C-alpha cells in the first residue's frame, strides 16, 4: 500500500484510476458538472473517441495528455482495443485516465465491454453518465421523443448489428417513437425494410435525420419514409454522427398549436386523410425540408459560457 492508503501499482507506484465519462451529444454546455471536472481537474491523460467534438476537447488543459482513437472503416475493433490497452497501461503507471466517449458510455457506446475488461485488469472505473444523443438530439430539433396524444413509448435501436449484420427493427406502432443510432449510412436498406409488409410502416410516416446534434453545423432533414432517401441524396455530403427519428413526434411541435391529435379516435380512412393533411402542414407542402444550424436561442448560452471563461 502507498502511504496514503491507495493500492500500489507496478514498480511500487501508486495505482492509478480509470474514469468512463460520457461527453454528451456535443455542445460543451451539455457536459455534466462531473464530466467537466474530470476533464479539467482530474485527468492526467484523456483517451477520446474520434467523434467527440473539438469544442469539448478544447476544454482539456494543455498539460493533460490526449490520445484520440484512430478509427476508420474496418478498424473500429482495433482502435477500440488500443484505447482499452492504453487505459490499463497508463493506470498501472499511476495515471488518472479519463476514457471519454460520445453521448452516454452505455447507450451503444461499448461501455459495458470496457468496464468488464478494466475490472479483469484490477480496476473498477468511476462511471460518469452523459446526456445521450438519443434523448437530446431530437429535442434539439424540436422533437420530443414522447408526447401526450402522440407517442406513449420510445424504442432506441441501432441501425447496424455487430460485424455489419442486419438488426431486428420494430414493426410500425402508431403511438411509438423509434430512434435509430448509427443507421444513416444504411438508410436505403432500412427504409426498404420499414415499408415492407413485415414491418408495415405507411409511406407517409414522418422521419427526421439529425446530424451533428447540438453542434454549430447541426442539420435536420425532415421528410417521410417515401421521400427521405432522395432527400438525403439531395442534401449532399452527410455530417457524422447522424441519427434517425421515426414517428409522429417528428411533426408534433410544428406550428403554434402543434400536431397533437395523432392518437384521437378516428376511422382508418378518415385517419389516413388527417395524417396526409398533417404531414402536408409540417412539410409546408414539400416532400422534404432542411433546417440548418442550432436554434438562435442557443446564442445566449454560448455567450454566457464565453463570459464565464
């Protein structure tokens, strides 16, 4: 044991610590206080996922070592293993290691896999949750994932299975919101499956593609399942990371009074007519529309942060 009671590492050095930290959807103001403290006060080295925005990495003091994952198509597992090995190596040298992950570490962030490996190596990490983009991303596009009269449940899924395998998608349920992470690159295949008789989504089902949620270059593409593939192609180069929100919540906040009567009782024929009218109002008579950038209302938050710093 070291003089202060901490366990010793190799060569008699004080054993270090590992923190699994969620960075939230991207905007620095959406870091938790614990995450901010870990990055700015506790860490002696930060091992970061590639998708963590530079605005968050800029908070790390120059004296703190920083290593960013070298992830590229086909190398995801290799880069993941490298970061885990580095974390254990630095912790054994007595360092305080922050393993920084986009969003929340345990919402499709491989946090569980890392936690098990760290425990096997003798480290029990402190877990600092992050605001998941699955929850915050839609809201930053004025889309609540649940809403009385519109959606009573939400399903959060991945758009791609392990090793690129096809995943099981939820069938259409009018009163449910479906959030798909890591699926934009496979959008044509996903749409084809959703429109199949097996899953049964109507062609006019509202859908939103939210890219780089909470970042200054956030982009939101609003359309229907019938037209969304063409809309994405028309929008040009994609902005990663992206997510998909599917369901009637996508248009629920449109207009002064919103579109809140989705679950009201109506016959099937009458309901389809109302749905088409609802979608028409939401898309303003177009097949799709694009919203660029964060809301102007975020500017006062950015200004307040800059003044404080």
